């Protein structure tokens, strides 16, 4: 692109006109890239090859980084072209992504951010519906919450892994901030406060202090609460600011969570594994015999291999009273020989071992499944 040397005496209007002209050329080039990308997708389909070519995408980003003369920073460049690459892949093979609805739930926001707004997003009424939709192949992917930095794990999500045979192929960490929303925005009109149980728990101290007499009602999602609030001026919802905009609600008070730095981890579900990136984690689930030292023996291979165990959770197995299913995250990918041997050794000490998936660790600009 031709260098532009701007003079200090150029007017703001003139500079903006130049930016508008550059934007128009960028848009034209992006559309050209998408059209050629669509042709590439057709060639791949005829040859029977996969749409995703991670090595090609990596080389594109590396080549751009080498020829970049600034002032675009490396991370900015990577993010911008990752979005363009994702959009190109989507036009070759559009993805359908299920999320917990209605629109503007935190699950929806996380799905949009992970997939960079590319794809068809389908709302579901429950976490069960997301798992079922993906397992049946009606959606390519599903996004579900699994744990919150304040309230801990989402038990229902872990339980559903016992009932479905899906793979985890990605994760996303979404900052969470809650607003109290209503039709009028007046505190005196609030008689009932609705939200998802996790959101209510994250704001329980604030609710007790400000609205101790309000009736508390649990909903399937924060956006469902916002939808309910939009239909009754006596109901207020704890939800995202985006939900307030979509359902045309006023802010009674913003940032009402009891603790700042509130983050929820979401998992991306699919029916196939994600290839190794070199910075991955693997999730497992298993049961143990109800005997002393059983869990120690199950996890000892991880210690022996010198691998980093990132997480350990337990849930009632629902098969027999006082027996438990354990969920473990370990650093590494199942393509790693050391992890393969370790998981095999874990299997010798456990019951019903299931590999839930290997996938990239969360990054600010996450890699995405095909």
C-alpha cells in the first residue's frame, strides 16, 4: 500500500476523507479474499480434503508478521487477520453453534466472542438441549458454562458429560458483570428480582443490602430474566448490559456483582477432536472403587509422569449412593506419547474412564475448531 505522509495543517475533514477511502479499499479487498476463499473451499471439497488447514493458517500469520512494518503491533495484527481467516473458513463451511438462550445470555456472548461472530447461532432452552442438539448433529458446536471464579463449578454441565458422548474442543473465559435492569429503571418499582441461579449467587450480598424484601425468582438464563422484566414493570432482571439493550430495559444499577474480577469459563462442545497446538489441555472423567486410597492410585500416574494437573472436581455418580465421578484437566494433548501412557495407567486404576477431549488452552484470541 502506498505510504501517506500527512501534513500537520491538513484539516480533520480531509483526514477523515482519506480514512473513508482506505476503509472502502479494505472492504473491497476483504470481499475479494472471501470470494477466492469460497473457491478454495470448493476445490478442497472436490478433492475430499478438510476445510481446516491449521499449518496453512499458521504460515499466513507468520508471513504477515515478517512483512509488517508497523505501526500495527504483533498482537493486533494476529487478531485482525485471525478474524478474517475465520470469516473465510465460515464462508467455505458455515458453522451452527448452539447456546443457552434467549439472545444476550452470557453463554451467547461467550459463543459470539469465541467464534468471532461468524456462524449461525441457535438458542436453546436448557444445557441439556445444547448437548442433545450437538450430539444429533443439528449443530456443529455448543457452548456451555462449566465454572465461575466466584461460585465454582456448574454442576449440571458436569453431570451432562455422564449422559452424552461429546468432545470438548475449545474453552473461553468471559468476564462477567451484572446489571439490575427494569422497564422504568426506578428502584421503587422493583418487587421481584429474576435471574439465573449463578448470577443470583454472585450478587447475593448486594441483593440483601439493597433489595432484602424483593421476591427472588430463578430463571434458566440471565437473558430469560431480562425477557421477563421487559414484560412487567414490577420485575427486575440481573443480566448483562447487552441484554438490557436488546430488551430495551433501563439500568437500575450497574456492576452489582459482590466481587470484581468475576470470570466464567465456557466449554465448546463438538463431535470430533481438536488437533495439537503445543499449548493444550486434556479433560478426563472416571470413577474409582469405593476403597481407601483409590483416588490417590488413580492420580499417581500424573505425578509420576511429571504432568501438571490443572483441575479436579467430583460429582455423585448417580449409579450408587456415595460413589463419585471425577473430572480432571491435565496439561498436554492426547497426541503426546507421555500423556497417552499416563492416561492408559489411569485407566488401569479406575472405572469408566472417558476422554472428554484435548483442546487449546484459552488465549486472548483463541484458536477455533473447524
